[in-house]
């Protein structure tokens, strides 16, 4: 009977040792998780502050945008009124809106856009000639 009690005591001690080790590991995990939770809580608090700051900034920018839109509408109306007054004043002197034709876009030495395209296609495979063409006709190309 002593042998069985000794065996039971040894089993109990082994179980106790294993449970003590498991408990220490669990306490370590709890400590790690608690630290992680505190860190995440701190980050969440900081993010809430950023959200509040960004919301305030967004609202201020929206108010500025609305103010600028109102100003734009006012200025557009004033410009239309100004243009009408200028047209009326110019009409007193006998000048009509279509009396002076608008300036023409500059043409290249070769002619219109179709001619420019044909010239470009002729030199498009030679990088040097293509660069020279583009430099020479930059103003005409920009006007297209």
C-alpha cells in the first residue's frame, strides 16, 4: 500500500509542477496581452484625437470652399454685368462685337495641321530629325 501512495504522491507532484508551469506561462501571456491592450488603447486614443482634428480641419476647408464658391458666383455675375456695360459703351462709339476678327493661330512654314502631321510622319523614325522637327514647329503644334 505504501508503494501505491508513493506513486499517487509522485503523480500529484508531477501534475502540480506541470500546472504551476502552465500557470506561469498563462500569467506571462496575460501580461503580454495586457501590455498589447494598453498600447492599442493608447493608439486608439491618439487616433480619436487625430480624427477630431481632421474633422475640424475638413469642416474649416469646407467652409472656405463654400465661401469661395459664393465669391466665384458673385464675381461671375459682376463680370457679366461689366461685359454688358463695356459692350454698351463700345456700341456708343459705333464698334460692334464682331467688327474686329479674333487673331488667327500661327501657322508653320508648311501649312496646316494635316501638313504638319505628314511632315512628322516622314521624320518619326529618325530621332534626330524628329527632334529638329519638333523644335522647329513647337509653336505651330502648341497652337493646335
